C-alpha cells in the first residue's frame, strides 16, 4: 500500500506525521468518495510529486471516473481561486472586492459529483493554499447543506497532514541531494 510507503519514508523526527497520516486516512469517518477525493485534491495541492505519486493510485482505485476528475478539478479551480480571492482580500483597497472577477469557474456549478463532495474538496484545497475567504465561503455552503463541523474538520485535518508530509519528504529529498553533491 502506498500509504505505508509514505509513512515509512518519513524520518523519525516526523513520527507524529507518520501516525497522523495513518489516522486521518486509515481511520477516517468520511465516506470513501469524500475521503479519497479529499486525499487526491490535497495531494495535488501539496505540490509534492512524491505524495501525489504515492497516493494517486489508491485514490483512483477508490473513486469513480467522475469523482476522480472532479477531485482534480477542485484542485485546479481552487489553485486559481485561492490566489485570486486571497489577494483581493489581502489588498487594503476594498474597491477590488466590488470588481467583477471575470474568471471562468463553471466547474463549481457543475462538478459532475454531489455538490457537497466538491465543496468539501474545495475547502480542503483552500486550507492547503491558505485562502481565508474561500475557506469561509465553502464552509458556509457546507454548513447550510447540513454538513457538521466534525466532517468539515476531518477534511482540513487531511489537508494539514498531507501538506506536512509533502513538505517534510520534499525537504528530506533536497537535503539528501545536498549530501550527495558534497
């Protein structure tokens, strides 16, 4: 199992990540589609080739073709939206918030899967990318649809752990290359 590969690749100083990775994926209360869509979208958002390479096959095996594509779509559209809305929010001039975005976001309206699943994946990617405005927006949609806080927190726990695993493994790879170059 690729999850075991990732866990065993983590250095001893990241033991907590090893345990958390097993927990947030292996013991998740989320239904399989929500879980593996969140995992795939966050693996893409983490920008870690190793994490994506290890987790993608299991995500593909646990998702329908439509859900697999929708999870990738959530990562793609939120990569754009998180930069756009975070920047608009961070600028001190509130007038930017009144301007038309002028960016296509059709996939949000028709993601090809249950709206709740896509919103959950979008929220998780927004957590990785640190866009407070997008987090608030997706959380509000989910809460209005009756999704409980525990489910929402489960998604951003997965996001946090996958991001941390990617950061750690990528750093270790760079450090190993530096030792070899010496």
